[in-house]
C-alpha cells in the first residue's frame, strides 16, 4: 500500500457515513499538511478523491485552491534552487528568505522537532542524551533550504550569515554531518582553529559511514597541515584513503609533497595510532556508534529484521568486523 492509499484508508476509518462529517475530516487533514512537494502530491490526490466521492461539496474547490497555492510556493523554491545552481547567489538568497519563514515548523512545547535524513540519525540522537522529550518528525524542506541559503552566503564570503543559516539547519537536524563540515570550513577560513578542533571532536560520534570518516580525517589532515605538523598530516591522509579513496585526499598528498623532507610513504598502523593518540584525535569510528548499531541489530532482528539489517550494515561498514556478515546473511 503506497503513502496516498494509506492516508485515504486512515481518513476513511474516521468516516461515519454523514457526508458533511466525512468531508470535514478530509478538509481538516489538508490543513495540517506542511508546505512541501509531498504535501502537493497528497493534496492533489485528495482533491481527486473528493471530486469522486463528494462531487457537490465545496471541498473540491478548496483542494484545488490549496493545490494552486502549494504549486506557486514550490515554484518559488525551485526558482531559488535554480539560481543557486546557476551561481546567482543574491537572487537565490532573496528567494530562500521569501519562503523559509512560511515553512519553518512552529515550536511545540513538550516536543523536539527534527527532520532526520537517515533513520540512524534519530537513533544517535536518542542514544546520546537522557532527554526523553518526544521527537516529532517534520518536513526536511526547511532544513534543506537553510543549508542551501548557507551555501549561497558562503560563496559570497558572507561567513557570519552562512554560519547563521547552517545553525538554523542544525536546529532541525543536529546530527547532519554535512552541515557541521560546512561550519568547519568557515572556522578554517576565519582562523578559528581551536573552534575547528573542538567541532571535529564533537562531530566524531555522529559519523556512521566510511564516507563520513574519510571526510573527518581529511579535515583533521588539513588542520595538521595548517599547523605544519606534516608527519601527522600524512598519517591522517592515508587513514582517510583507507576509508575512501577520494581525489581530495590525493590532492592533500600532492600538497604535502611540496614540503621538503616530508616522508610520503604509507605509515604502519601502529605509527598512525600512536600519532593520533598523541594528538588527541580519535582512531576509527566512535565505539558508541558501532555498539549502538550492533545493539539495535541484536534487539530488532526477530521483530523488525529490516531495521536490524540496516543497523548491522552500518556496524559492518565502519568496522569490517567479520562476524557481522553472518548476522547480515541471517
């Protein structure tokens, strides 16, 4: 059953056969929808449903009005995103500012409102705090637009505005690593190296893919290069390459080659570990991340095997711990 049919079925369960009552159920549901692409699709489908089941009711016209309003709203968003793609940053910022105020969810007392982009992000948030306040999933659109506005401001070298936009995005998803790394770039440009170091340590327990870990060690390598700790930088670049062979890490090696006397040979695992421990840089994924994934896998494998499979896959991806393959196969 797809999303639209599930929504219609849930609404029909509330019907009592009185047409005025039933159409009001549909109308009130439409009012609760946020402004987003998904909402536009849902309202369009419900408009068709109302036209078929309640042809004489004003609801049909109401749905059409909502659909037209949402279409116009989404057109504005798409225009701003097109401007970002075309590097018309000023116009894009103006477009984002016009729509963001209308879609940021109002804060509700007694609820934490987040728009996670991956289910494991929510699991990290729940496991990393004793806060038992209920979490409400909200539309990801405001977070995306804040992030995109931050990109525009960054490109225009308006770093304070970019930081502010990124922070607004993090209010909606506090464990979005991509956004944290964008703030790291601002810290680097502004010479706030202690803030950058603290940010990277804060982000480390949020990393749950090899790609994220590779980016983390590239950022640490960049900081080591700024501080002229070239031997440490070499170890960090090779560790990044172990997680992902990226052109960015290869470029860092080329940059290190320009410094006379730097040994670019791949260091031993023991040497890498010793250097990172001395520098206070964590080695490998955070234990709380892969232990959380394993615990979820163990807990869910009988009742919710798909969730268990996702969790075991995450744990295996960052650790390559062979016994996890048997759990995945099972």
